[in-house]
C-alpha cells in the first residue's frame, strides 16, 4: 500500500471513539473490527509486513491514556500520540491494520508497535491520534 493510498483511506472516513476512554479503563464499550483482508492482498514493500490472518477480528477498542506519551513500547519505539499506531497481542510489530467502528462504519489504518496488557480484554488499543483521524 502506498502512502497516497493510506492518506486517501484515512481522508475518506475516519473514526472511532465518541467519548474518551483511558486504555486502563476496562469498562470501554466501543466495538471495533480489525480487518487485515485488504492489507494482506497489498503488494509487500520494504517498510510494511504483510501477514495472512483470519480476515476479521471483533472486539472492544480503546486508546492510550496521555500518561504513556514518550514511554517505550514493546517494539522499542517511543509512544507518540500523534502517530497512527496501536497495541495488539497477536500481530507482528510493523503490521498495518484497519480498525473500523462498527457503530458508524468509520475506520483508520494503524501500525502495530506495542502489546496489550495480558489481562486486557480489548482487541486493540489505539494511539491518541487514531480515533480522531
């Protein structure tokens, strides 16, 4: 997927949380879809990994609390709330995924660079910018 395609996709319908929910708040009720079906068919590039997975995963999404800004993620990168990144327990670092709000159909594409807490019941935690994109 090219940068132009990603920018187009982000510009055509973006996304998620109607209310702000801390990543530490397990009462989050936003339902999300992780859809890798389109990304898996994209031509591989040197900067993006393409992973063939089950096409859709359903679950609850949330976003990082501001206190995580600047801390190291599990991939070693520093968390930057202005970047389109996410935490997921099963996907390889560097995987690009589309997260869709099932309530309104809006979506965003983010890069996996962190892991969720082992007791976390959510499917994905998004960077601070992703829900607003």
